C-alpha cells in the first residue's frame, strides 16, 4: 500500500537557488516549492501518491549513507514495507568550488589520490542514483532479483573534535566497534572496505587508523 512506502533523499546543496538569488525575476510563485531541500523528497511522495515517511537528509558528505540508514531502520522496525532512496549531485555554481579551494580542500591537479603520500585534496563530481530497498523476508518480493543485503548499520557524531570539518578517528573506531559487536562481525571477515578517502593528509590517516586499529588489513 502507498502508506507503507517511504522516501529518503540525501541533499546538501542549493546551487541553482543560490545562483537565482542574484535575479529577483526568477522568484515566481513556484520558486520556493522548486528550491527547498525538503520538497525534493516530498515531490516524489506527491507524484507517486506515497504516504509513508518522506524527508530529506543533509549530513554533508555522509548524506546518502545516513538516508539509506534511516530507510533501513524504518524497514527493520516494520514501519514501512518498501523504501526509495534517491539522490543527485549537480555542480551548478562556481561558489562552492571557490570556497573549498580557499579552504585547501580541493586537489589543484584535479586528481584525488586517496591514501597516497602525494594526496593533496579531493575532486568534486556529479552523479545520481536511485535505490528501492525491501525486506528480504517479505513474501511479496519472492522471485525478484536480489542485490546485496544490508546486514546492519549505525550512525554517530564526532562531538567536539579538533575542527568542525575534521573527522575524529576515535569516534569512527567507536562506531565500527559498536556495529561489529552488535551484529557479531569479525573485522578480519570483511572482504572490502569503502572509506571516506578524500585524498588529503588530514582525513586519510584518520580513516586508515580507525579501520586498521580494528583489525582491518590494508588489502581490504
């Protein structure tokens, strides 16, 4: 039923709206409903008449994973039977490029060299994805093609760290500990680990420490 389908959309930028602020002529009656983060998820619910939870998640770089986690939680609790998790990243304004460059976050040579001694920043990019996730034990989906399962998930925050935009390797490690212990996962059983990997000398060592200190080898 439509009331059991949730919509979770990661979003953290309003490039088009910010550009439009310089031209008051674009502020028509549709400007607000077309240029607010909340309406991105609600538009899908409106078009497809979906009455489950519908909200936009903005946690910066982790927005997509946090949105997926919220959908997973709702499915696991039985609140919904199906979830749509969808997001698009479009680089439509020069201002974020300038700001990130001034903060020395971007790679000046346009190459992101994650976990490399020559790492000098990351590279912004565009992309889009839409996922439909369901409970594996729901008989209504029997016979449908199954993709990888979500075994478990969790979320935390750094709290007060060395800087607002700098990650905490200690809190990352604490989160990994909680996930592994809660679900009985041995770190050395992992076949692949996807880290933040922003290609700089501050973030990469922290991500590496948080994984290696929990028994995950470099080869993973």
